[in-house]
C-alpha cells in the first residue's frame, strides 16, 4: 500500500491543473450556462480517475524543490489550456464560417446570443454551431478528450516547458486545419451569394428602372436558407470527422 505523503497529494493537484485548464476552454463544458460547481466537480472527478493511470509519469516531478512547485503548476495549467484550445480552435473556425455564411446569405444583420457563450451571434450561425456542440457529446468526443489528456503525459512531460519546436508545429498545423475547415464549410454559400448578386447586378445594368435591391434580397435570403438546409448534414459530418481526427492526432503526437 502506498504511504500517504505530500508527494502523493501533489500528484492529483498537478493532474487537476492540466485537466481543469483544458476543461476551462473546451467546447460545451466551458459554457457559461453550465454552473461553475458542476464544471469543478467534473474536472476533479476526471483528475482522480486519471491519477492511477498517469501516476508514474507525474510522481517523479513531485520530488523537485518546493520553490519549483509554482512553476510546475503554471506549466501544467498552460499545457491544459493549450490542449483545450487546439480543440476549441476548430469550433471557433466553425463559428466564423457560420457567421460568414450568415452575412453572405443576408442574415448578418440579425443578432442574438450564442448558445455556447454570451457573445453576440446570429440565429443563422447558432443553427450551425449548436448541433456541432451537441454532436461533440453525442459522438463521445469528450471521452476522446479524456484519453487525449492521458496520452498527453507522454508528449508533454510534467514540468517541461511547452514551447518546444515540435509543439509549435502542432499548433501551426491545427490552426491551418481550422482555416481550411472554414473555407470548405462556407464555400457553397459564398459561391451562391456571388453568383446571385452578380446575376442581379447584370440585370440592374440592363433594366436600371427596377429597384433591384428590393427584388434580390428575398431571393438571396430564401435561397441561402434553402441551401443551408441542403448542406447542413454534410457540414456537420465533415466537421465531426475533422474534430475526431484532430483529437486522435493530439493524443498520439501531443
């Protein structure tokens, strides 16, 4: 039986710093609509569940000088925020793509609050982002995040700085994937908007007496909504697949 010492108590603390910081920025779990106490208890429960699995990786770091403890807590917290942000950036890209689609479809002037947070958002964007957050839990991606945190102790050693060049490559690659995702998901509505507005522009040149703006707006709005209903399933499938690949890649490569 392992003796209860201060080093044994430091292990769950260091694990909680990484897990709690990751959950603090993770999609869905970090929502302000979830009570803080619930988020805290979930982070503590996951930390205690991971403690036996990563004990051998964390325990050697507890033998450092007490003066280094604060630095280790800061590094573990920064590592957790980094891991959570690399998942969050994909949802930020989806929200940006949804906002872009709302603008080109004529819904950009309507504002409301986002379901995931209190930032201003359009109902059109919420129609895309809310199912994505729901699918994050329905497809057990939150479980994959816990597995990613477990494997992260092989890539991000406890107490070691996170600013190593391989980790910067992971960050750059993830941000690049997010921008590529934004372009892929919003391409259909952008092409539609450009085509429709270009057609009405030529029509306005040929028949300048017609108030073309009042004629074109209903077509753009209705067509954009119809097109969204056609591609919404494919958008969510592509996005969920990319999130799964991203989490698995982070778990394997750090």
